C-alpha cells in the first residue's frame, strides 16, 4: 500500500467522549484536555446493539465539533458508517474520520465510504473488525488506499470473545503485530478504552501498546464519566487523562550502550539454540504422530480420541505449572499442536 503517515509525533494522543451529548459537554471536555491531546474525538452517530440505546445526536453534533475547533486549537474527529456520514462531515470541516469495527467487517460499507472519499486528502483511521480476521482489516485499508486515500492509520481496539476475560475486547496483540509485519509503513494506534471496557485497566493496556511500538492511543475522556450516555465505565476524566499520559513510559526501539547490545546478542543466541531444540523435539513428536496415524488406519480406528485429548490437555497444564508456565499459554500451545496432529493423521488416512 502507498501510505503517508498522517501523524509524526509519538505518542499521538486522541481523546474525547464516546458520544457527543451536548455542545457544553464537548466544549468543557475539549478545553480541559487540549494541553494533553492532539486530536479531539466524539461520536456523532453511534451504532448500538440495542435499538433503544442512545444512538448519538446525529448531524446537529457536527455543529458542536465546529465550535470546539473555533474555541480551541484542537483538530476534531468522528466515526462514519456510510457515504452520507462522510458527506456531512466534509461539509462541516471535520479534520479526521474513522471507520468503526462494525463497519470494517463489511466490505460493502467500506467500499461505499471509500468512493465517497475519492479525491479527498485527509487522514482516515480504520478500527479492526469485531473478530480477529486480519484479512478484513487489511482489506478495508486497501479499499481506501486504492481510491487514493493514503493518510491511513489502523486502530487496534481488541476483538469480541465469548470466553471469560478480564477485557471487554481481547487485545490479541499478535494480530496488530502481524498487521505491522505485512504493512510496516502503516501507523497503528491503540484504543485501550474499548479493549479494557473499564477505566481501571486503561493505563496497563496503553503502556503495553507503547511497549509494542504503537504510534499512540485513542482514549475516551468525558468531563463527567458517571453521567455519560454511552460506555460510562470505560471513560476517564480530563485529570485522569493527564495522569495517564504522565505515567506512561516511552521506551526506545534500540539502545546505543555497547554492553547492553552485547548482552542482548548473547541472550538472543541462547534463545536461538533453545528454539532449535524445540523444533527438533517437535520433529520427533510429528514422527510419532505419523506412526500413530498409520496404526489407527491399519486398525480402522477414528483419528480423534476425545478422552485422550482431554487427558493431554489436563496433564500438560499440570506439567506447565511445574515449569512455571501460564495455563493459557500451555493450553493454546497444545491446542495448536493437536490441530496439526489431527491434520497429519487426516493426510495419512487419505493415502
């Protein structure tokens, strides 16, 4: 993709309320955070799951964002979900637009928005889709880029999960890392508010994002979070935003210290040696899986032995505890190993 980074400061801070509720609310919040913020955000149209939820003020709120621009030195941003939203925002002089997770998931919506933006030179941000499908995320960015939009930024806001989790949306950090690998020129910022779902975890998530070399973050900030009409639990006050920013540690991607680099090189060499041993062990395990597959085929036995799988999962988690490994890591590792063991035995059954 042909991408031009729209923001050059690091970390880039985007803040403002989840929803635009009144002109006073926007203006008071904006004035309170303008010294800590590079871009003021507020939702004008709010796609909600339930029809009786607060779905935003709509077009009227664009006038309030114009007032914010006039009375502060902040640029303003809002979410768009269709071509009509784009048209209204361009008429109102909105500086930056973003596509939400529910929009990114639908290529028809993205294409409609991309065509409405054709010929417009402005920053566009794209949140990840609801589910961890990297191709959908990249596809949305590509649709915009193909129509000449090159001031693009990806927003990592986490992914929906049915599993019990401390997060509202699972961060699945490996997904934005894979995105960065495929699109190294693409800036990625984090939305710790939507990942956390509660204000107590925002600092931790934001720091992790910076430690993963993301370019900044979008934090929902409200002058009175407890009275917010949407997502009250995950919004913070202007004072809390200031404290958050001052608490974050911005680390370097490399160090000049020769002793540090020598020691790091030594440790990485040790990691490489351990990884080689791991791969050799996995090769030995695969040979055993193949032997088991042939044995099952000769004796007309099904590939999946569910009791054996449950036994493996249980005993490997116990082994993991004795090795000081997290249960989740061990479970995910053996689920992946088991998946490929099944595929290996399936290939044997076909022959």
